[in-house]
C-alpha cells in the first residue's frame, strides 16, 4: 500500500527491462544478449565452484578478478572496481559522483536507466540533444554541470564516438567526472581505458553480460584512478559488502582469461551484424552505423508499432522505445545465423504485405 512508501518512491519511474517471455518460445532479439553462449571454460569454473565452499562468504574485494582485469589494461588493482553487473556500478557512480551537485549531462537519446538513477538519488540532469543523424557533438557537453555520462557505443543507436571525441569531453570537464559506459565496446568501438593514467576525472564501466555472454551471472567492473575507485568502494561497503557470489567470481575470472572464446564469438557477432545490416538495407530500412551487438532501424512505409506486432506474430521479439524522437525506430539484437535468417524472412514478408 502506497501510504507506507517514502516520498521518493511515489516519484520514481522505474526502468523497464526487455521482455523475458515465459509462456512460449520466441526468437529473442530484444535484450542484446549474446547468442553464442558463455566460454566452456567459464562454465567449468562455475561447476567447480559449486561445493561446500558456498557456505562461506565470497571475497568482498573480488581481488583475484580485479587483478586479472587490471593486468589486461596495464593498470593496478586499485584502479579496478567490481560489482553486481554494470547497472549496479552505474548506480553507485551516480550516487558517489553526481549527488548534490549541478545537473549531470547526458544525451537525450541514450540508456534510459540514467534518468532513473537521477530520480532515485534526486540528481538534477540536463539532456543534450543528438543531431538529426543521432550523433553527438562533443562541444555540446562543455559548460556548467555536475558531471557527464556517455554510453559508448551509445544505446539504443549503436553509434560510437572515437577516442579524440572522448578526450575533448574530458578536457572540457576537468573538474567533473566523465563516466563512459562501455557495455558494448567490444563489438566495434575503442575503449577509453587507455586514457585513465592521464585523466583523473575519467571512469570507464564495462560488463561481462554482452561480449562474454554472462548476462545471467551479473558481473561488471569500473576502471579509474584510485580516488574514483575508493569513492565507489565507500558506496558499495555502505550498501552491500558482498555483491559478487563465489560462482560469479569464478565464472567471470575464467571468462576473462579465455581470450580465444571471447575473440571468436565477438567476431561472429560482428560478421552477423554486418550481414543483417545489408539485408535490412536491401528491404528498404534505414539502418544506423552500429559498433554494438544490435542495430537501430526504421522503415518509412511501415510504422515501428506495426513491425513490432508483425514480428511478434512471427515469433520474433525486438525492442521498441516510445520516446518521441525514436518512436518509429526498432532496436534489433544480433542473434545466431539461423535467428537472423528468420528475422530477415519475417521482415521480407511484412514489407511485401
């Protein structure tokens, strides 16, 4: 009963996740999950960790996992924070670096959870409009503000900024944290992690959910100079000292070290993305250039609502955001070759009809 809620709960507009159907089998191209599955080595590590040790608490500092991540980026362990998925880390970052300050800046079309975090922590924000091609002008992120948040590649557009643009934003905001959310970076963009030694205001956040196929395990990490990592650590230890269980730690570290599986599966996703992109263009779709594991598409003759419903009838789920500027666009995750063939065949039927 809402009469027991705190005042903030009344004002919250929670994030709406993509549909996870339980009643029938669909081709799921609506939640950007990796179609090729986790590393077999990671699955073996998870099975091996399932034993009597589960009666004990996990390592609260995730030291072994953080050490492995740090080594890959030529950083030290105090440059790395690990958490229960990148969403939790993003929430901690909003709380740690943007609360009680001037409005935080982020694009008007981007990951909608950013607005939710601002509402939850009562953070003011200012939306920076993307241009008509859904691209961001870095100069628009200059001026007063309490911080900057960028998804790179952006979601749901899939468009990536190059590192020179990220450096421009960092230079324009020397006294504010610039948070770069790199959930999809492994599918075609360049990580800003290499800029961390030269920028004390840069926080990079990544996830194991996409390119390492571990969305069900909930593991993410952040990279930044030690003073930023300490800020996240203070929030974490005031909230939940043990965000990552033993199975998650074992599976994530094994997946991180299995570079062969990582490289093979991400190449498959990229190749399928380009094949689907060409197929959609051949069907008359407008398709934005994507550096992610999804495509953002529109059809002038067929409303997005009709395509969404028609694909569902064909047993295929995609994602539709009803925000005004993108109301006639769909986000389509990249699946296996068979799933993508089914998508293209269904769209061909809908367009022909």
